[in-house]
């Protein structure tokens, strides 16, 4: 859970019926999307306000990658930071010694319906060397879906759905939109992109 005005992320351990609750560890900052459990370890992102004097008007956030141990109750901030202005960073999964992260920022442009356009970057980070490997392609579609459950099996899949009103079609009262699907291999460093299709089903399963 994240608490307090300045933000503090706290992890607890408890029985399934809610009894015997015990605090494990805490870190400064709000919990960002995505928590990955790997054996006795848990990887998670926290964010704190950036900008001058941490002014509330600033949209800049600094994200930190953390690793906590569920047995000894200790947590440490790893030496990886990302500063994003008008955007977000999330953790999608872990494969061996790599974690997959997604970062998107607003470009300042808007679509025809006024919705902000975002640029998205998806990359794998080697926890030992700090090396980053880019995934996917630079797309500016505002809606996307991804399947992260298969990251532990070296597969990462994304579905980009172009929901711009000018792109969609309506048939029998159902809206259809063009969609691209990209499948990444974290081990083979290769990617497959399916040709653009028109879909009305938004679920992606790997």
C-alpha cells in the first residue's frame, strides 16, 4: 500500500484470512504499476515528485527500481532511476536477470478528439550490467494492451489498438478498430509483428 502525503510504499505479509499481519519493509515514494514476485524476492517501482522544490504543479516524477526480500524483510533501492515529465513508468515482468519496463510520455500533441498523444518505450533491463535492450517499435497510438504473464517464459506480447474515432468502423452497432500485435523474444532478441488487422475483441492472451 502507498500512504502519506510524501508517499511511502509498505509491504505486508498475512494469512489468506487476514490474520497474523506483519509489516515486511517500506520504501519512500508511491507504488508504481507492476509488482513482480520471483521466489523470495519482489521487484517494484516507486515514484517521488521531481522538479524544483518538489512543487505540486510539477508533472515530473522520478522512478526507482526496488528489490525486497520476503524472508528477511529487507528492501533496497537498486541503482536504476528514470525521470519522466508528464508520463509514467511501469514494471511488466522479469525473465532470468532481466526486467521489462514500459515508459510513456505525452508529446504535447493531441488527436482529433483532443486526447493526448503519447510516445511509448518498452525495454528490457539487465539487473547485473544495467544494459538496456529496446523492445517493440515507436508507436504513438493512445490505447494498448499487453500480456506480461509470459515474460517469465521469455515472451512479451503487445497489442496496439488505434481507437481514434476516424480510424474505427461501426457494423451492427459494434465498433471495430485497426490493431497491431507485436511478439517479442527476450532470449532470442527478435520480434514478430503481425500485419494490421481490424478487431473488436480487446483481449490478448499468450
